[in-house]
């Protein structure tokens, strides 16, 4: 009888643990309404305005990316940049609204234009939510998620997922969740 090494069990346990931590429930949930909330746009189109993008975008598909400011990382930036480039090439009817969730809105309002400048995104509105760090109460943002991605068809969430870690490899999954082009 062949015995499995304890090292193999340890490696499998670690890999299984990492897979289980790959994502968490966050956001309104697929099929649920994306409720209105206001943000201050600090970079991108409409910079300097306070907007409710749910109302502003009406029935247009929108990707909301809720980022815990203190968890922002290069892989997250790469995810947003690659998603922005893909939308620019294939879906000009879709915009990204990147919403910074922070305890220090003033600091984020200063930081985001610099991030926007270095990433050179065209389909992304960089914004700050001035309320609680957990985001708008009506959207169910999980504070354990470093980043939450919500794809909206204008009224309802078609995709809603929180990530403990994300990079550009998730772009195809998010892109596939977009409603068909009209």
C-alpha cells in the first residue's frame, strides 16, 4: 500500500486554504438592485462633481469597483487598467466607476488624480465615497473584501463579488458578465 507524504498533505491544505480565500460574498448580489449612492469624482470625466452614477448612467452597463483605500495594490491597479483597456477596445458603452472607501476622504481625493495620471485610463471615473469606510450601507460591501466588483445592467447587478486579492486574470470573468451590447 502506497503512503501519501505529510508534505503532500500540507501543500494540499495550503492550496485549498488559499482557494477558499480567493473571494467573498460582497456587493448587492446578482439579480438585486444597485441602489443609489453619491461619490465625489476626483479624476476622469466629471472631475470635481458629486454624482450618483446609478442615476447618471441610467440603463447603461456600468462596472463599479469598490476599493478599500488602505488595501490598494499594484495588482488591483493592473486589474482596473486592463479592464479599462478592454472596454476601450470592445465595449465603449460601458464605464468603470472606481469608488475609494476610506476613513480619510481628503487624502484619497489628493492621491487618486496621481494614480489616474499614471494609469492613463479612459473608461474609468475615479471617485471617493465620503461616508463610512464600509461603503454605501445599501450595497452590502463586505469589509473583508479588499476590492468588490459589481457589474450593473443599469438597474440590477449582473455580477457581484468581493476579492481578497485580484489581478488582470479576472478581467475575462468580469467582461463576460456584461449584458449584451445594444
